C-alpha cells in the first residue's frame, strides 16, 4: 500500500522502520518512506524530515549510526542497504571503518582499490612507509600512490580482511574494487545492497 501511494501508508511504514515495529529497525528506510509521504503533502512526514535534517550532522559523524541497515544474524550474514545521495549526484556513500575510526567513502566501481589521501591514511593510523609505490589514474590525471594491505576494513559494517589500499589521491575517499569484488553487490532504483559472501 505504501508503494502504491495509499494515503498515510508511506508514513506508517516509515514509523515502523523508525521504531522497529514488525520490521527490522532501519533509519534510512524511515527517511525514504517519510520522503515519499512528504512529497505527497503529508505534514507529519515533512516535520519529521525537518527534524531529521537538523540532526543529520550528528547522526553521520564517526560516533553516529551507520548509514546502512543490517540483518540480525551477525557479521557473517550481514546485509547493508545504501541509498543514493540526491545532494551528491545520486552517488552512494558508506561508512568505512579502519582501526576503530570511521569516515564516509564514495562507492566507486571504477576504482581498482580502496583509495584515500595520505592525510586520511595517517588519521586511520595506517603505516604506508614500506608500501609499494606506483601510479593511479584519476579524473585529474595520474598521481603517485603507495599500495599497502590493510588487515581489516569494514564498510557499512561488512568486514573484509587483507584489503589492498592505495594512498596518495586527493579529495574524498573511494571504496573501490579491492573491497567491492569480495562482497555481493546489487543495485536497484536508488539503492545499493551489499552482503558478505559465504
């Protein structure tokens, strides 16, 4: 009924996802369905979205909740659902955690590796002094990089070990194929789903 746009149903479904009533609790799905309700003129959903926007900076910070939804059967069966960011050209972003520190990264299937700047690597506590030097092609041309293997990376809570990481690019961090090729990835309308391989 919510998908069909039946009055009040999108907001009721959003409330279910917010509270975890009859479904797994998922903030991102609550945002999605409140957005659908707000677009149809639902005042309650519009107020909810306004409050949510005011809290967004706190919620997406390193200590906030991850922008993904997971199953309840532990890391081995974890599923993450990401939603495209309309304010950033509908790209997909996910929280990436290394050594207990979390920051947002861009999902980029065109990048060979997880890639980040030297400053970001230092903030993660990654020692790349003995890494393999090379080059990477970027939108701004070729840049010198250092390739290292990070023992454990978690993206939206999905953990993968011994992941190659390229260090030396500028701009935002990229979550590339050195991680993505080791998980199951599927895309839908405005969503990207990742799950850990068996």
